[in-house]
């Protein structure tokens, strides 16, 4: 199947087959797609919690408008925006330089440019920025699922503050969007509803 055929195949799956689990091999590929996501400055200011524990999924479903995707999925991916941008910049240059002090020194200008650009933003703007990056990763995960013939449902319908508490997230993580994944129990009831090309492009 081509990329476009895979996108046509996928749909926002409302309920998953509880008996069929996503394999570790496919999960590794999905993680790789998320890792390969391009992000602003390459800082990947997000973290993905992967939940398989049924008791935790059952706790999350009621704070997600009781949507059955949550309780029935094989794995529940929770995309969190990270706001600890200073740590992120530090760690980025550790990785990029391979810990080599000379290489790090040569990259100093770029590091200072990043610090200046992000340091000028308010906390709210940093959260907005990190959230946008998390959504790009979420989009890549959606497309990768389609390629791997894993069903998924993008989900914003949940109480983010309540979820942060359930997951005991640190102060610098905020859940922003979820992706339950697994295998469909039935085919979608209707075809895709999309605005016409003329509406979306000019
Ligand atoms: C960011 C985002 C949040 C969404 N939240 C939910 C949700 O909470 N529950 C749900 O059933 N579908 C949710 N959807 C699915 C959309 O309704 C669905 O993608 C859209 O209607 C197009 O249908 P399709 O994905 O089957 O092509 C969400 C989609 C996106 C992209």
C-alpha cells in the first residue's frame, strides 16, 4: 500500500480488540518514527508515556469522557509537552558534541542563540511551543501507525490536569494529546468526511 492508501485506510478507531496486542517489534518502529520527528531547534521538548497497565487505562477512561478507546487499546500513548527548555538545550549540546569540550565550544554561538530565543518567551509561550512540537510527534506517530497497519485514535478529549495527577507527572511535563493504539474490532461506519480541496488551498 502507498502512503496515501495507508492514510485512507486509517480512521479514528473508537474501540479496539482487547485480545490483540501491538508487538514489541512494531512498538519499536513506532518509537523510532517518534524519535525521527523534526522539532524546533531539534530540542524534542516532549515525552511520551506508554501505558499498558489495564488498571491505569481504566483509571484514565473516566477522565477521558469515558471514551472506550482508552480502556480497550493495546497501548495508550500520552504525549506530554516539556517546559524545561534550559535542561533540554544543555542535554542537546552534550549529545551533539558527543561530550567533546572542543566541539561544544565551537557550538557555543548556536547554544547562545537558542538560549536567547527561548529565554525571551514567557512560561505560557514555552508551553505553547512545546505543545506544538508534541503534536508534530503525534502526527508522525499517526502516520507510522497507518504504515504499520496499527489502528489508532488521536485524542484531545480528556482532562489534562487529572491525567497529569494519575501519571504523577513532574512539574515540567504536561499531557497534551493521546494516541491509543491497537486493532479495530469493526470497519468504520462511514467514509471520510473532508472539506474540498478548494476550501483548503488557494
Ligand atoms: C487533535 C485531535 C484530537 C481528537 N480528539 C478526539 C477524541 O477525543 N475522541 C475521538 O473519538 N476522536 C478524536 N479525534 C478524531 C477526529 O474526530 C477524527 O480524526 C476526524 O473526525 C477525522 O476522521 P478520521 O481520523 O477517521 O479520518 C481527534 C483528532 C485530532 C487530530
